[in-house]
């Protein structure tokens, strides 16, 4: 399934790419991020077979630019209408996550979690596909993960804290799950505007 580019709808984040991929599909330099309710966000993404191929590498390039333009700390392929098991992690302090730790943008391909710590911690999460809301989401504080990197090498790592949270959030996207599905109660939802008022400067 190729990337679908489409006109923007009201309140959908618009991403403008500086250097679109050279994949064979027709490409515009403006497309929207899939929003909650779009069927692509509820699909089980498929495994990537040819990691070094032009399609995979081009998709990674698009995702890197998209998440940078949107000011996110991660993005999954289904969010740009491509149901493949790839996501980008790129934690950095910004207006959406002022206290985020700094890490280099990293492509995560065919990821899996091998081990979860029993401890869960609740913290606020947002999502480019749910731009008007934040949720107080419980996540495992420490996880052991395995994935393939952009060069095709298998990596196994221990992740903790906010980085572990990003990994779990983005992996959920590959399994058709959003952070709203992980909430313990709808009382743990807050509007983005109210979150900015109450917590952004805390």
C-alpha cells in the first residue's frame, strides 16, 4: 500500500516536506497526518521485508521530515497512510514536550517488546493523530526491545522513562491502537489548550 496524499481537512495537521521521496508513487509536497477515526489507524501494520529497498528507505525519509515539521517526538507509518511496521523516535525538547530528553532521530523497523517491567507510571501523552487532546496514560517504565535499524541491523536495547513511553506509544500505532485506548478512565483526558494552560510551564 503506497502513501496516500490528500487535501487538508479542517484542524488536520498539514506537513510540508522540503525534499519528498523519490519513490515511484505520485508525490505532492503537502499531505495530512491521519486523524483519529481514519481506518488506517485501526489496522494491523504489516512486516517490512526489504529494509534496504527504495520504498522502505523513502518512507523513512518522509517520516523523518514529517515528524520534524510537525514538532512530534515520534511518528508511525500508519499516521502517514502507510500500514507498515515502521516508526520514528526523535525525542527532543519542544513546545509540545518541553522536558523531553534529547535523542537522535531513529528509525525503528519490525519492532517487538521482549520484556516489560511490572511497574507502570502514568504521564501525559499527546498524538499527532489526536491533536486537540492529551491523555494521562499508564505505561511500563522499563522495557526490553528488539528491532531492525535503517541499515538492516538487529538491535536489542533496554529503554526507560520517556523513551520507553514513546516506543510503546508508537508500537501501539502499528497494532491499530491509540493512546485513548490505553486510558484507565475518560477522566484522564484533557484538551490540548487546557494542558498548555495547566502543565506546559510546570
